[in-house]
C-alpha cells in the first residue's frame, strides 16, 4: 500500500483481504459479474500479460472456442466498465493492464516479502508479509487457477508462521510464539 501522503495507486487489488479492487483509492462497487472481477485479478497476477486463449482456459475451461471467445469479449467489456475503458490494453498477442499504470497487488507483495523473509531470515519482511495476509486468496472463487494460487500462498503463510513461531521461542517471547502457533493451527 502507498505510504502516508503518497497518492494511491491507479489500481489496487486485495486478493488476501476480501477481493476488493480500488481505482484511484475508491472501491469498485459494481462488477456486473464475478468472473469480471476474477479476470481483473488474473490480469493483476500476470503483469506481462496473457494470451486470450490462456485467459479463456483459466476462466471458462469447459467452453468450446466460439463460446469462450464470446465470454472473453463480454467479460473484458465488463472489466473495462468497472475499472475504466483504457485500463486493459492489448499489446501484440497479450492482454495486460495499460503501461504506465501504478498497480498494487497484495498477493504479489505478500509473495515477494515471504520469499525475502524465508531466504534471508529477515524478521521485518516476515512481519510485513504476515500483516498483508488477512484471508485466503479470493475465497469466493472456485476456479482452478484461484484454488492453485490459494494453496500456494497458504503454504507460504504456513512457512512464515512456523519461522515466526520458532524465532519467538528462541527469543523467549512466549506470547508471540503462542500467537504464531495459534494462527498456524487455524490455518491447518
């Protein structure tokens, strides 16, 4: 999230905190369909962009090519209505957010901090990562790509909590260790 006094990002995605999306700091209240919101999160998680057939496979795995193409275009229309007409761009054969947009994506930030904490032992990175993870990734979605991401991030959370609990025990901080273990048990 932006620092105090800093302008909010153009788009902010909170997959680990209720699935909210903010445009210039204002929450998107109307999506017209849940799959439009899921498409926006799919694009947020793939900053280099995705080919149309990859998006169709992720969102409508059972659809035939004509139906998938139709669903893709109607959903893209809904995403643009919710986030702004110029937000999603087609660059060569990929769809992505328009270049130059400032985007915050909590799942990517959690993953970056978690990997930093686990590889370096940085307690600061671990605490910051743990502070980002409020609930499992897009809990309302039952799509396979969401489930896979949810499980991957849940595993990272478990690794962070175990590291936090162990370090707290080693430092004799019983309260912090108890809190980390309780959260780990809740996760399991």
